C-alpha cells in the first residue's frame, strides 16, 4: 500500500508483512478510524481503528503500529 496513507473507512489486511506481531493466525482485518500524524520511524504508522470479525462486525478498538508497505487494502 505504497500509493497513499490509509484513510478513515479503509479495511486493511494486517499480517506479518506489516509487523511480526500479526504473523500467521494473529493477522487482523482492520477498519481505519484515523492515522496518527506524528512522525515516527521511516515507513511506520500508528493507526487507530477496529478489529473486524468474519461478518465485518467491529470486535475491538485498537491502536496498532505497522509498516506502511506491509498493509493490504481489502476493499
């Protein structure tokens, strides 16, 4: 997802390419609320949003720290 920052409402697949903590069965489907504008390590982002269940329902609100290039847009 190198073209643009995630936007509110985007649904992302967050797996091991985004951060080692989301490898394998720890991968998330994540709906973005906002991207923190503060500068951090090059290529990394803090994203606020909701972990989605299999039916697309919000299960948990989280803030995650991920590599921008490791994110995949789901829809």
